[in-house]
């Protein structure tokens, strides 16, 4: 594989998605093609129900029922991967874990304990919640929960 800096980080080719609703077909996405370069920022804007979340779910690999191709660094997306992430409309935190343990959860198999501690601290600093490391999700505001969800990426 080539150097990731020279590749398209996301490439969507002729993507279409149809839902079956009340016995009929509802085309939510039709023949979408786009590419996103490494480091590029992209906004997806549209009215409610136009397919924004559906498109994001397909990009992160949570929905594989579509036609067309979605590539991440020139490789077909076959499911969720560490090269892509999504912040859901509702925070997805484990209520029984502290903020720092929620952030550390996804790192458990990938890094040593010392690296994990350092990465968790950096993420807490990044989202401005170091003083809430020992708090539980039900002790946080909605915005703080979303910031922790960002810290999970």
C-alpha cells in the first residue's frame, strides 16, 4: 500500500441505498460519488431524513447493505475499523465506568497500561475534562458527555 498521506482517506463511488418501507422502495441515496483527502474537512448538510446519518453509518462500516463502493485508503470497507469513527447523536458511554475508564476501554488491547494512561490523559485535556476523569456519565451534562464521546475517537 502507498503512503497514506498521498491517498484519498475516503472514496465513495456510485453509492446508492434503498430502504423497504410499507412494501415499496425508498431511495435515500442515489449514485453518490465523492472523495475526501487526508486532512480535509467535509460537512454533510441536508434536511431531516435525507440520508446524512445513513451515509455516515455506511462510511464507518455499520451498514453494509448498499450498492456502490466505499474505500478507506484504497481498501474496501467491510465493517468498523480504527481508521474511521462516528460521534452519535446520543453519547455512547458505559454508565458503570468513569470518564477515564470509558476512554480507556477502546485502548485495552492496543497499547500498554502506561501508554493507555498517557493517551487517556491527553484525550481528557483535548476535550477540557481532566477534572472529571473520576466522574460517571450520569454526573455530566449532555455537552460534557458528547465531549467524552469525541475523546473516545
